[in-house]
């Protein structure tokens, strides 16, 4: 039987939901191909807990073959799209190249680390977009505390136990919050640490408050919790230069540190701009039905797409997991409708609120606009994540329960080295191995 082929590029929140929704609607009436560089969907919001040693990496990854049984997975990174030939070019994990022909195409390639023209950032900072970066950071933080504990030079000790996070958005705030608890727990296990200062964490942002993209009440709660915990929160501050010995701030102060975590935001995957279709700040312009104007066979959703926000006329939906997942479901329905299964839907979604995990029993949340903080917000946050995850719920809940009653394990596994997770990479979900095929 000559079935139409739908190629979905990317398996983040948008791509995963597109493939899952589409497979439920068309069953075996169409061939669904999912092109992705890994064989898992990454539940990105829980990545800070991986870096802090609360969750094991596999807890936040969901098997694509295991959850999408009617979808054919092709491992590879998309290199380009030939719109006229209706083909997607890709490079596989072992350097093999190939093409995928399509009758319908869904671009859901997501985003990568956002870079700024700051000297030394690409060489000395690390991002936070994938499992390799989280594993590296967990090992790196553990190593710095262990080296600081054995350092005879007070200046070296101070530099090693100083951690700088740039970007006080959703990710940066959670990394700093979890990181401070993690390092405080590490030093309690170091017998020679008595009398020394606690590890120092700095959270910097050029904006005038934490979480500038979220409700101000969430920002106030997060700011209060972090400052009370001992995090040095500095708003209206940015990095002027990064070196191997520390960072120079724009106010002239030099911070001695061996750790610089870059969380200033994300940018759409460069593949989107190379397709040759109209873009808005690197995002593919689509209509409210997630279709590319003039290309009825091409759809886009998630961070890759500039989707009109019908709840805010004249604006585009922000690049959030909440929008990406829901857009994926609409894209799946509309692709199915274009093949004759069901009716088209228009994307319109009002934010249901946000949750920010601040570690321990602290969180900030505003479900349906109701501001919450403390243990109640933490319970809502954990409940939201369990409900939103497409798999591994029992294992995640088990890890949380063990974290509550047992001391956290803190060892260096040495699985990911610094050079394996460059900041300037189009594939932050893949660790770069010397001599291995692939691209940055």
C-alpha cells in the first residue's frame, strides 16, 4: 500500500506531541517518521535536578520507540531541507548521511544556547540544554568542592567554591537554587571544611528582577528564597569578559571562579533560518493553524515557529514548553486533517500559570493565576511535573522519596569532559567525542 509519509524533525515537546497525536489519529494509514539525534524525549524542566544529583539522567528521558510504537525513529541530525524536492537531509550518529522524502513535513527542531558577543564566553562557559551538560556540571561541581577542601591556598579554595550563573530566567534561577543546596550538602561531608566559608553562588541578570518573563509575584518569591539561602543575586548586572580564572563584570568587579554557567536564554535552531522561508527572529512564520503560508505541506511548531498569539493580537507565542507541547498536539491534528482524517484546529492557548522549583520544599507557582509559595507551591510543582511527563512517573516519584530520607550520593563519574559540551553547539543534546563524526 502506497501510504503518505509524514516526517517530523525534532522530538522535543512539540515534535514528540506531534508524532504521538498524529499516530493516534491516522494509525497505519500513513507512515510517520521521526528524525531526532537521540532515541529519547528529554523532560527539560527537571534537568536542574539531574545536575544537583537528585534524579538520575534516565529519569528525565523517555524512550521514543517505547512510547511511540507506530512511529519509525530515524537517528540523525537534520542538515537541510529541499522544499522543491520534498526531502530532508540528515547525518546519522556514525557519520552516515541520508535523505528522507516526505508528503508532509513538521519542523519542530527546538532551540539551542543563545550566545552574546562577550569575550571568552564560548571558551569558558557551559550551557544547560541537555543531559551531557547536566552530567558535566554535576561532576564539575563535585570536583571543585573536593579540590577546594584539599587546597592549602585560601584564594584557590575561594575560587573553586565560587559558582557564577548568568541569566536569571527559569533555568538559571533553578540551577542556582538547586546548586546552592547541592554544594552546602557536599561541604558537610568534607571533614576538613570546618571554619571555612560556605560555597558562594552568584546569579546575574541584566534585567531588573529575577524571572523577568514571568509574573512579578513569582519573581519576588524566588528572589526572597534565594537570598535567604545565601545566593548573591545581582540584577542589572552582566558579564563583560570571561577568562580561565574568573569573570569580569560590567561594573568592573572581577570574580575569581572556575565555574561559569550560561543560562541567558535560547535561540531557534539554525536549521530554521536555512530553510529559505520567511522567519521572525529566527523562527519560521506560520499561520494560526501552524501551516507555513504558501507551503500547504509544511508545518512548524514549538521554538522553531513564530506562532501568532491569538490571546494577544499582534504578538507571537513565547518559547515555552507549555506552548510547544500544546502546539504539537494541534500540529498533529492539522497534519492528520490535511491527509483526510478529522478537521483542522486553530492554535489558541491562555497560559495556565508557571511553576519554578527552588529546591527542598521551596517553590514559586501561580496555577491559574493563583500565587503560591513554600511547601504548597512545591507540592503543586511536583504534581505538575508528574502529570506533564509522558513516562517514568513512578521512577521520578521514587527518586524524590529517596531524596527526602537518604543522603544524596556525590561522586564524580567522569562520563562527560569539558570539551565534550561546547557552548556553541547546534546539538547540545549530544556530547562531542574527539574523532567522532558530527558537527558543532
